[in-house]
C-alpha cells in the first residue's frame, strides 16, 4: 500500500457533508466496480477495493469519521487503525453489509459449503456434412483449474490453512438482525472454514489458476444447428471443490446443394422443361453416394422423387431420414435457329398460339381452376 493515502471523500466521490445513505450508495458502486471476483489477477483493482472499503469503514462509523474529519489519516493511525490488510480481512470487517451488497446468502444445513466451478460455454461451428455424419473436433479454451503446487488450498507449499477463528471452522456465522438471527456464510473465510496465513506464490491464495485446456469433442452424427452438448465436469474447477460443466453450442453451416429438414434432405434439381416433357434419367450425388433417378415423361415443377434411408442419420435411433430430389423446371432462355424451328413445329402440331397470335382462354374452360388447385 502506498504511504500517501488518498482522501476518503475523494475516493468515494462524495461531498464532505454526505449522509449515511449517500456514503453507503457511493461505496456500493465502487465496491462492485473493484470487487476481486470481477477483477481477477488485477492488483490495481484489488488495491482500489481495499482503499474504498477502508474509506467506507471509517466514514460509516460516526466516531471514526469525526476523528478523520479533524485529524485526517494521522488521527486514525494514532488510534492504532491501519485498515484491512488483505481482501479476506475486508470480508471479516464488513460482515452484514456484504449480505446487502452482493447477495451472499445463508446456505442452510449448517455444513461447510461445497463449491462448484462455473459452467463454461464454447461455440463450435460445423460444416454441413460434419453435422450429418458426426466428427471429432479438438477444441482449446482457458479455464480456472485447481492450483497444483498448493492442491487448491491457496496456502504456500509446506504450510497449511488454519482453522478460521471467526466461525471456528464451520464456514458459517450467526448474524443477528433485529429480532432475527440467521446463519450466513462466514465472511472471514468465505465459507471454507479455513484461513490462509501464507499465500501460495503460484495462485496468490486463490487456489485456482487459469489454464489452457484442449479437449476432443465427439460430435454425434445427425446433430443439428442450435443444439448444445454437455461435457460433464469440463467447466471450471473451484478450489478444492467440484467442477462445472462445459456446454458446446453447435452451429451448422448451410450447404450450397442440400436443404435439410429434420433428418430429410432435399436437392433442388434444375431440369429443362423439354427433358421433363420427354422424360429422362439423371445421376446425382446424394450425401454419400451416386444415384440415378428416372424422371418420367410429363413430370411437373416441384415434383419430388424419394430415395429411402439416404438422408441424415438419426441422432437418437439407428435409422436415417430420406433423400428427396425435387424438380425445378427451367425454360430455355435462348434458342438456336434449329431449336426454334422444332419448337414452332411442336406448337403448330399442338394448336398452341405463339409469336403474334393471341390466345383467348375463358375461365369456364376449367384451365384456371386446374392450375390453382
Ligand atoms: Zn470462517
Ligand atoms: Zn496455489
């Protein structure tokens, strides 16, 4: 801590005549901003947190505030007051206000709290066919893991944490508020029942360090966009506690060729109206094979041809969806001289008006009904 101390009122950004609730509000804002949980491994924030906490401790206490107003920092050090020494001491000094500020609550049951690490989220994007047939992917991410040198205790190697004197190792303290008495997580040891005398140099007492983890993810065949996979126990590890889970959120890229509807696959196949009229055979690549479809003469736009069990493997059962070839009838945009002659002959043979001829159809002919059915 620096020898020159900043003015408490300046630290909390309040007037010198600020009342109790103003001080409390100002402190709450600052404490949330610099709280160690939010600023991990940030020494400056930790210092700031200690400083604002100290300012609050003094200014919220009428007697201490009077001394401070009159004699400044020197007046308080003359009282033997030096402020909290480490963040965990801050928790012991401030007891119930942390309950209001940070929503710590009683866990009940009277036992020491077992900590569980945070769940993690990883976004994984798959190619269309990787999702269809499944794939193995190596993913890398950073997570908090139990510190090895101190086995997550936070205490320097060779030393061990001592029993917390505030809660006598139970991890809970009794708080009296008016007529009520409630059991709350011990602020001194944050519910662990132990206190560290000498910090582990590796994790500075946190018991956890951030480490890169590489993991092979087996994505099952048939997975679809928007699904999340849970990898149990691969989240963050709380010091001497349990691990959270890792959630892998799947995004599947679209295919240029195929359209997926559940486990069915659609392929829009462009076919000339002439071929559709005469009928033909077409060879197409499905997801994993080459197949020949017979298109009968007179096939219409939008008609589908089904190939059973050539769709997407089912995620939950053994089967597969179906593959559909869907006709997209096209009209030739340009005709050669010879092609034009043939088509005009076709039109004449069928009595179809073309060029400057005018077609006169009446709704009663049934033509309109048929086309809109
Ligand atoms: Zn305790
Ligand atoms: Zn450590």
